C-alpha cells in the first residue's frame, strides 16, 4: 500500500479547500446581508401603524410589490450566468427589501418577543443544518429530490384549500407548518451541499454572481423555516 501522496495532489486539494471556504464565506455574507435588509425594512414598517395601513390597504401597491418580488427571483435565477456580481447583488438586496415590506405584517399579527424567539431558534437550527450539509460526505441528492417533490405536493394541497374552505382548519394549518419545517430543513442541508459544489466552477477565485445566487437559495430556506416556526410557536396579539 502506498502511503505517499503526490505533492501536486496536496496542493490542488488545499487550493480546492481554500476556494470552497472563500466562496461559502461570500455566500453566507450575502445571505446575512439579505436577512438584515429584510429584518430592518419589516421592523420599520411593522412598527408604524400608518405605514402598515398604507402598504396593505393600497391593493395596487401591495400586488405591485408581490409581482416585483417574483420578478426579482425569476430574473436573478434565469440571468445569473450573464449578470455581473454588482447587478446580482443589487437585485438580491432589492428583493430582500421587497420581502421586508410584505413580511412587516408579522409585527401586527405576533408579539415581538415571539418573533425574536422564532428568529433565534431558526438561526440556530439553520446553522446546524447548513453545517451538516457542508461537512457530510453523503450525497444528499435523494433527500433534495424528496423534499422538492414534497414541496410541490404541499403547494398543491395549499392551492386546493382555496376551493375547499374546510381544509383551512387549525389542524391543517399545523400540518402545513410542520411539513414545511421538515421540507425546508432537508432543503437547507441539500442546498448547502449543492452550493458548495458551485465553488469548483469558480475559476481563478472569481466568484461573481454565483455567490449571490447561493445566498438567495439559502435566504429562501431560512425565511421559510422562520415563517413555519413562527406559525407554530408564535404568540398572536
């Protein structure tokens, strides 16, 4: 058995390790910036009754925000390989701010202490799940495929509930929240592993817009974990 390793192989592995670490640092950095942007905007609007009334009473403005949100995600996902890092960052932060506008309603529905508790719990859980996805040697592809299919199923049930009011019971809402937590817990680990693989596509340490795209994916996982957890443990006003 040959225990000697080629020095060139060692150099490549170290370079790969450094590339991955730098790339993931960018990803988590942009994700944190997006979460902070959303938190600041939602807190500012949610604690001003006049602003809340202006946002949610004006249906035209509210739906415009929703459309711009979806448009930002679609644009960033579709154009990520053609965008500069600056354009991607601006689009992501704009989306985060728009999400903060729609998310401001939670400050009307829930107490601030329960929002803070849900956020801290989400942050701790997300950190553990993402760390697992980052460090595990196991292929999480099957987990990701299952969670994606389950998510589409959950969306289908949610759409069906619009036509069957009896499906909007408290028991069904609890089911949606628990299922959402399980699905996005799996997606957090899977997406972290998938985003880690993007580092190998970064040539010469130029991470570009790919890191911003990775931040968007993990941002959405974090946000959905937070909202589902808030529905389960949040104290309503």
